[in-house]
C-alpha cells in the first residue's frame, strides 16, 4: 500500500494505492538515455530470415540456390508465378529440419530446376526468377 | 604581477593551430563529402566538455624529403580521455586532413602512450581508424610504429575492452591493429579495409576483383567475418559504440554494468509457448525467442551477418548483463559449421574475459556434413567451442529448446562442459544421434533379417524416438537441472543467473591454454 498526495487545481487529495502486480519489465519503456536507431536495437523479428547465399555459388543473378545440401521437400511456386522478395519459394529438408528458401528479389518464376524428392548440393540452383 | 600576455597569446595560437588540423580548406572538403573530422568524431563520442587531450602540441619527427618544412598538427592523430555514460574511455582518432592520417613515429607514440595509460587506469580503448597507411618519408620508423601499436593491442587484450571504428581507409599492415581488438565497427560509406587491394591482387595473381568484394563493410560483415557491426554512417557508428559500451565493464577486474531489478518477475510469457512449432521439423526462429527473453526486446547482436546459423550478442535479462549464444534452426538447420564455431568461440571467450555470464540456447542437429567442412577443418574449428566453453569460468546457463544431438550438443555448453545449470523444454531431444541413424546401428541385424526392412527400420525408429525424443531420459540420469515450460524460461533464467552470479571457480595457474586455432 502506497500513500500518494495528488494536487488538482490547488486542492490536495491523499490517496492510497495498492500495487497488485509487479509490472513486467518487458512492458515498460527502456531506460536507455539516448535514442537508439532500430538498426542497433533489433525489434522482435517478424520477417522471415533469408538464408545467406552460399559464398561459392556460381549461380547467376535471379537464380535461387539451396543454402545447404539436402532433399527438396517442395517447390512452393510454379513457372509464371510473380514473387516478391522475402516470399517462400522452396523447402529443403536437411539434418531433420526444414529450411525455408526465400526469394531475394522481386520477379517472375522463369524456370524450376529442381523437383520434390531430389537431393541437391549446397549452391545447387532450385529455380530462376526473371 | 601577472603572467606575460604574450605567453598566453602564444598558447592560444598553438591551441588553435593544433585544433585546425589540416586547415580550413581540407576540413571544408571533408564536410562537402559528408564526412566528419577527427575532432568532430570525438566530440560525438564523448559527453560534452569531458575530453582531456593528450599530446595536443605534438609534431612529426621527420627531417627528410622536405618534411622538415611541413607542419603536421598532432602528427595526424588526436588522442585523449573522455566520458561516455559517466565512465572514462580512452580514444584516438586519426586525422585524415593531416598528411592523410598517415602513421609516423610520433603518431604511433601517441597511440601507444594512450593505450599504456588506459591499461593502467583500466578503461576501454576506442580507436577511430582513418589513415592512408604508413608515412613513407619515415620509412622503417613508421613500420616500427605499427609494430609497437600491435604489441600494445596484445598487452591490452583481455585487460580492457578494445573497440575499433573503421571510418576511412585502413589498408595493409594498418588493418592488423583493429584486427587485434575485440570489436570492429565499420561504416558503409568511405571505409575500406584490406591487406592487398584490387590492383595489387590483379598485378600479382591476375584475379579481377572490386573493392566492394574484398574491402567493403558488407564484405567484411558477411563473408570474411572481420567486422562485427556495420554502420550506415559515422553517427550510427558512434551509436553502436555507445550501445556496446553500455554492456561492458571498464576492465577485466570489474563486473559489467548490471542493473539488477529489485524483485525478479516470474510471470509466464505465453508467447514463448506459441513460438515452439508442434512439428519438430518446423524451424524455430531463435531471434524471436531471444526478443522475448531479454529486457525490452533489446538485444545487441554481434556479427549478425556472418555465420547466421548461430546467433551471439549482448543483452540484459532482468537487469543482468548476459551474453547469448544460440543456434538458429531457421538457417542451415541450425548446424554448427566452421564459421559458426569460430564466431561463437570468440564471443564466449570475450564474455569470459569481462565477467559476462553466458546463456546458451540449444537447438542443434549436429555439425554440418560435407566435404568442404571436413577438409576445411571442422574438427579443429568445432573444438574451439568446446575449448571456449570449458575454459570459461563465468556463470553458464544452458536451455535445451529442442534438438541436442551428439558432439554438437556438447559444443553448446552441456553440463559436462561446465554449465552451472541446464534447463530443458518438454520438446528437448538429447541423444547421441538422430533416431533414424541410431536404429540402423542398434538394430542392424534385425532390420536386415526383417521381411520389410524399411518398415522395420521405421518401427524401431519410432520406438527409439518415443524413448529418447524427450528430456526425461536425460533428466532421470540427473544430467539436467529441470524441465521447464518455454513460457517460464525468462523468469527461471533470470533466477539462475542471479543465483550463479557469485560463482567463483579457480583453475590451475598456467600461461594460457592451447586453443586449437
């Protein structure tokens, strides 16, 4: 129980306040003194995470490649589909885990070069965007 | 009876000359390009009015090739101590307007003197690199100057945090001073770092490349792993530096700036339960888990773009500064590979030096299989993680979220590697290998003798999975502290960290261990 004195238009009121629940610190505003850009402090990540391009890929621009060796579970788009950067275009299973492959740029699916069930190497082309 | 005004005037003039650096014309040219001067950078780094300069009136010591007629204010570098967030930090800032910021004997001496002071006073060193390289007129004295700076970098390593900002050219041998420091921040504009530039590479090997490919901030952040933070510009770089320092102690005998909460909060976080997919093949986005665990969702990720299959960074958890090492199952299935091992091992060792507790979040199916990994030395690199964890004496708390398979599980700070407490979610699978692989060895004969080997294999795998795809087998053998709901993780980890903060562990004295580099 906390005692507070509140003054409204020169008239003071004594009130008692009971704190029922500790506030979750995650809900309160940061106490950091300086405003910090979002690039420094990441907001909770909502967008899908694009897998990094394999460094040694010989694939040309617009080619979506597998970031690791594994089995193609599904190609999630078809030739002629329009895709935006960040759309999921394929799923690879490796190490008992599905890895989702996202488009890195906007475009139209020009060619699909892998099919479900197929084993692919790291850096292998899955499809081409134009 | 007062001081001769002429003396004061001379002092005033000398100060003005030093502060003008390379002169108005060169400063104006810099501003036109949108760049700050060496002094402007320090002014943004430090709280106003707190900068105490060392060696303001220094000049170069070269008397050849016409240099004797030239003035080099400060010998091309501004050094001193100022305050950040109420704590003193030593900094040097190379002045590109003075002879291209080239390093001569006095320039190097100023940097070395500053580092010596910082080491003794126990304060971090922040170096702003913007230099054309060695001052050719000073020949081997320049080279010797670099050597002395490197030596000081190494002496200070592990004593005070050293942070480098690459905000201009940093080429050849000069790149090795930042490389010896703990963290490198690099600006996207106007900064290049390389040992041999594209022209030298072409002349000696015929390979055609670009500065973008080998020396840019993006290349170093994502490919080479030399840089820990990419800044859009100089102001952003200073913000990152402030943020980073806010998690670090001033030296290795101080605690990091914990801000413990008066009362720990144990409210369950239902979002954490929602983040765990029912299908074990669906990846968890570990960055979302981290955002829920840390105070205000405030996580300073280190080397965000390099080896993103592991996530490392600094945060506070209910006020306690903590270093997080977490598998990222959304990328490369969360496997450990060469780069991920190097990245994590270095971060673990940094935290250990500066008394920062470690929280390890485990969802790892194994080391990444592949010819390139084996031939690239995944044994040697993966061993760095084992070494780094086992050699660390800070509080170590591990949470097994889902997969914890084989050697990769040990490399993620299992109890055996010295974790003080290990918690497991009900989804945890602690096993020497995955079910399919295990039954092929355990029931090799039975499967071969079966009428339908594939079906037999699947049945044995299911049986194995039912038994081992839970944390209770390991819990029954007292290999973990407790099984907890994901929603309880923040509260329990906070308490585990607080309980373990007073940990003291002594090891036999030695020069240093022999980490497999």
